[in-house]
C-alpha cells in the first residue's frame, strides 16, 4: 500500500501478478502431465483452462465498459481493456492449438479411440455435435481478433463514444454466448468418453 | 437535458468508422463465411483433397489453414486499400454484416452437418 501510490501503478501491479499466475498455472499443468505420463490429459486441461480464462476476460471487458470511471481512471481503464482483450486473443489461439492436438488423438483409427467409442455409444455426439464444435470453434480467432483490434485502435474512445461502447458490448456478449454454445457441443462427447473410458 | 440526450443518440447512430476498422470487419466476415462454405464442400471433389494438408487432421486441417489464410490475406489487402479513408460506413452496418456472416455460417453448418437428427429427438411421438 505504501509502495504503490497511484492507481495506475496498482493496476499494473495486479495485472502483472495475474499474468504471472496464468503462466505458472499453465506451466504447472504441463509439468504435472509430463511427470505423470498424461500428456494428452494435460493438454486438454490447458484447453479447458484457457476456455474459462477467455470467458472470464470477456466478462471483465464488458464490466469494464459498463462501470469504468473514465473521468478519473482513464489510463487504468484503457490498460485493463487492452490487456483483457489481448489475453482473450492469446487464449483463443491456445484453445485452437490445444484443441487441434486433442483432435488428432480423438480421431485416431484405433478401436479404443474416443471417436470410435462415441460412435458406438451415441453417434450423434460425434456428428453433428463434435463436428460443429470443431468447425464453429474456428470463428473464435477472427471474432476475438476483431474485438482486440477495435479496442487497441480506439483506446479511450471505446469508453467515451456510446456507439462504439455498445458495439463492443454486443460483440463481446454474443462471443461469450457463442463460446458457451460451442463448449456445450464439446462437453457431451467428452463426458461420454470420460464416463465410458 | 432532453436535447443533449437526443444529440448524443443521433451522434451514436450515425457514427462513421475509418477505412481500417471497416477492413477488419470485412476481412472477419469473409473468413467466417469461408469457414461455412469450406465445411459445406469439404467432402466434394477436388476440395476433399485440397483440404487435407495432413492426414492426421483430415479436412479440419484444411478448413483451419485456409480460413486463417483468407482472414490474414483479405485483411492485408483491404487494409492497404481502405486505410486512407477517413470514414467508410457506419459501425452499425458493419456490425449487422459481421453478425449476419456468423449467423449464415452457423446455419450452413447446421444444415450440412444434419442437425435435423438432433431436432427430431425433441419432437414428441
């Protein structure tokens, strides 16, 4: 409290703290997976962790647009908006990469693979549900990229201009709803696989 | 007070955006539509071959690769063409186009991936 006097420094301090936390959590999951010989499980845990992180940063961004005190804490609000959108964008890239690694394992021709088991137990969970998640999930990069670009381009104007603020709130809200819909498409097959496996 | 609110709402509704922002919206919409189209034609010759850069990922790998390439290439191209435009359309219009492209792609996917099989389960017999 005595070391950090102004709010901007405090915001930067908390952001650094959170980002270090995210890095160590990711590293910890990978390390544990390697140590226990459960690499694919660790990758899928990373996948889930970043899905939650993207959803949380999206919600923080909407809250920030609604409640930020732009008159007195403009620099803090802009920094938080920039970092939260960038975190969401990086998260979406990690989600796609880890999802792709998981997909290679999922669609293995082995009779014990998740795809083979799901097709035997509940074929609809693979097609259309899992396939919808695969293809619709690709939209996430473009969508998050657009929100991030608008935020970094307009900076403090996103808080001042009502049209921009409303557009970003609608875009982020719809992105969260869409992400939850896609996540549901993935939950059904993975839960079936995990129960049966 | 009332007139100030009216001015604010009028300003908001006609807020024009620069060419670079319009380029970002258009590039995103094009790449999102491309995902829907590539999903629809993924089993059709010659796309069933083109869309398989690696056998490990099947057509998913191609849709991933080409949709992202379309996104980046169209953004670069549109940005270079539109960056000097001070205003190019209104944010409301670009929002409608973007949401329309997401909706169109989702509907294409639902049709192609045969979601009727799921909906039929909810129809009482």
